[in-house]
């Protein structure tokens, strides 16, 4: 079968101390500190073998994520841009849908022909964080498309416990191709759901909300926040095409922060004006640009306001803690999407029509064109680009 394989040199940056965990596992905790000179190659590789608790999926669609871009883009020294967990070589791609082709002998809840999506976070279920209900912080975490082979491929083997059926989407949308496409958007929507409702604790209907960044997670976050009853939703996005998508997904007001700055207006000034000086009850940082967004978010914290950080960036950000103290405000870091009923709830929301991700799919490529798909995604003008093996 064909698969897109990412390779790079293990060459820690000067001054970076490789941890015992990294030495023992071969995983880089912060990939941008270790992996250099990446290359992407569409290769012929064996169809994966499944274990007794696994299923073999025939991939129907796989979305290009910002992290797929960051794992291939490099800084001035040639190191990858992605700041998270990595182990190479690895077939990339982690936002996918597929059809079950084969089931392991111990699998009970899936059968050949089922249409599913799957979690990207492969948690062990046995370590202390997992046993305490924190699978996204698993001590033995593997990640599809980051440390183990992913879904820019024709087939993938996945543990059955990580798979979620898309039956309710099939009930709503009679065209299977539509369901395959939407199934590939479940994972990033779950990332947004985790940040907003699980980590961030949500907000009361009628709240003022702000979203920074109009990529896929920001766009699905807009839909989720609107479905949850925000009375006024403000979005900031630098790319015109994505600003239009922000509006389509439910944002009431959408602004280009660069244009505002050139006019002598800060994004925080706009938020304070639109909220009549009360500030934002909930803010979602999905831009991955905290050095730019955090000063604005601090300035508009409503009393008891919340910030959820889901965008990834290898930056340190100065924090004015007094603002959080006097405003009775909170900051939440969010990683992953597993546990807490997130996947089934997102699939239900999509099946109900409350979240319509058809609007954010802006391009489709064949697997043979996957490198072109990643290159186009790197321009950061699309909503969600899908790669479809067949």
C-alpha cells in the first residue's frame, strides 16, 4: 500500500538536554528541539497487521492538520516547527474516517463494513493519569501520525477501543462520501470541544465569547460556541478567505487583527466596544500565536472570565497575573480529545446539524497528491483540506 512517510535527522539543538524518557523511548518530547531536515515521501509499505483487539481500516478521507504542516516546515536552523511529541520515521495523518476491513478475534463491538473515525491519542489505560481519568496525559502515550503510523495511507491498524461509529451521520446524510468527509473532521472538532467544555468548563448561555484563529479548530470551535448559546461571538483571523468561513460557521463579528493594528486599533479595543466594556466571558486561542494574542486576551477578561489555549506554539509568554487575580479569571491549557464522552457528543452534534463541518471543507486531493495538499494547506487560506485515497 501507499503511505506518506516523514523522516528527519535526530540532532538535538545545542544546549538541549535529551531526557531519560527520550533516550529510552526514542520519542522527542518537543520535536522542534530535536528533529532536523525533514523529508516527506509517498512510499510503498506493507499493509499493517492487526492484533487481537485491533481493526484494519480502509481509509476514506484524512484531513490535513496544522501539525502536519509544522512537522514538515522548518525554522532558520532547519528544525521542524512542531513543538510536540514525535518519533520518526512515521506515516503522518491523524484526522480520518474509514471502513472496517478486518477485526481482531477479541473485538466485539465492531464488524466488517462499519464506518468509523478514531481517536489520535493512543492511551494505555493503565498508568496513573489514565486511571485517574486523564487519558490525554497518558505516561505511555502514542499518537497516530506523530509517533506511530498514521492515515495518509490506504490502510491503518487501530485498537478497536479508539474507534467511534458514524452511524448517526449515515442516518442524516444518505451519501456515504459526505459521511466520510465529515468523519475526517470529527477529531479536530473534538480537540475544540475538549478545550471549550472539558478543560475550559464552558460558559453560561448568553455569554460573550471570542475566538482567535480561523483554522479548522478555530472554525469548529466557533460552531460549538454558537451551538452552546453564546449571545455574541467575535472572531479574529488574518486571512480573508478564512474570515468568510468564520462567518459561515456562526461568528457574529469577524476582524482582521493586522488591519486593525494598522488603523491604530487593538483587537482588545474592539472586544471591549462590542461587549459594552464588560469584556469576554470565554476566549479560545486557536491561532497558535500566544505572543500576539495573550496581551489582547488579558485586557478583555470579564469578571470570572476564562481563556482556553489550544493552539500550539514553542513560545514563552509574559503573564500579568494581577489581571487574573482582580478579575477572578482563569487560564486553561488544553491538549487532546479523549475521554469525557467527547467523541460521541461531537458526532451527535454533527448528526443533529448543530455543527455543520461541510462548510469548512474547501479542497480535496488524491493520495498521490498528498504533498501538494500539505503545500496548499501551508498557505493557510483553506478551512479543511482532505486527502482521499480512492
